[in-house]
C-alpha cells in the first residue's frame, strides 16, 4: 500500500490563502494519507484542522519557526511538540507581535512611495492570521501596483534590502532547536537550498545545526532542484539526519500544489518515533 505524506503546508492562519479545514480537504482530495499544517510561528489553525478532519487522513501538528543566522533567514519546521510549553509559546508570541510591527512599518514606507495601499487593506487580507509579507504583496497586487504578488519580493518593493523592506525579530536556529526539543518535538530545517533569492545554507552550517540537536532536513521541496536534493541526501546520510519534504503549499499563491512533493514513510516514522510532545491525529 502506497502512503503519501506531505509535511509542509500553510493555511490562512498565516500566509496561505485557504482556511485550515479547506487545506485538509484539499490534502485528502490530492490523495494524501498524512499531512502536516506548518503555519508560520503559530498553531492557531490546528484545532480547526483536526476538528473536521476527512476520513482516512492523518493530521500532524506542526509549525514553521522564523529564525535568523548571520543576517540570513532560516526556517525551522517543528513537528509533534507541546504548544503549551511556556518558553516556546512566549517566543512564538514575541515573533508574531514583531511581525505586526514590521508589517505596519512596511506599509508606512509603501504609503510614502505613493502605492495607495493601507494598513486596513493589508489587515483585511490577513483576516486575523499572522501578518506577513505575502499579505502586503497581495495588497500591492490588488491595488494594481504590481501585476502579481511575486513581483513584490524585489528590491523595488519588499524584497530583502528593498525600498520598503523592514527587518524583524527571529530566533537563532540553535535556540529554536532547543525550544522545540524541550517541548518534546522534532526540528527539521526547511528548504535550505531553495535558491532564487534565498540563502543557500552551506554544509558546515547544516552540520553545526545537526550537532546541536537538529533532527532532519527538508530535501524534497518544489524549489530545490535535483542536484541540490542529491547533495542534501548525501549530507543528511553523513550527519544521520532524517530526510523530510513537502509541497510548501500556500493555496492560490503557489497554485494549490499540495501533495506535489511527499516524504518516504520510513522518514515520517523516524520523526514520529523521536517526538514526545504530541501525536499524529486520525479520526
């Protein structure tokens, strides 16, 4: 029996476009057997996701933690942790609060640039979710400033170093790993070699994270080409890391690609075996 597992998805609780319950339905419709919801810095969508879970689908509680190392953005996927662990919960709240401050500052700069977007418009797009740059990008596209949200992530607008770019608080990845492990979870570094405008994490940095308790590395990701996947696979084997993967689906923003990348069942089982903070849910 073939088991299809996607361990990286987002909902409208962070910067995806669809509510958690719809993400779960789309996962099942795509033929998935197991899916993780990994919204940015929040578990706010978990209850809605498993409250109306489609029959036959296993839900894995997850989150994508914002980290920064030497000025570079690093994303840390956390799975099967206890979200009530005080220190982890406090840091997630701090990150979310600073996301709002940053977004407000970005919008103010965009107003000065004559874009015509407003904080009220961005907030309406976020609709109560964790505010992020994709919401601002969507506001720019809706206002006709750019023809599609992806064009916002340039130096002209809100890309790194851009005219309206503002930095924000993020965790050191080693600290993030420690927090996740203290909460009984497992930590997997997300898309370390996605390329494009992303930082290509060097081998020695990944090795350092492994030495500090990292459980796995995301190898199967839509933005990592075959050559980088092969290199990461070799490195993961050398470091004893679990090779994970997923679609990184954000709904309309990524073309509803849930299930386009999956992880091997044995990799999923290794992640579950090493966690103690929570368990997968199946109705």
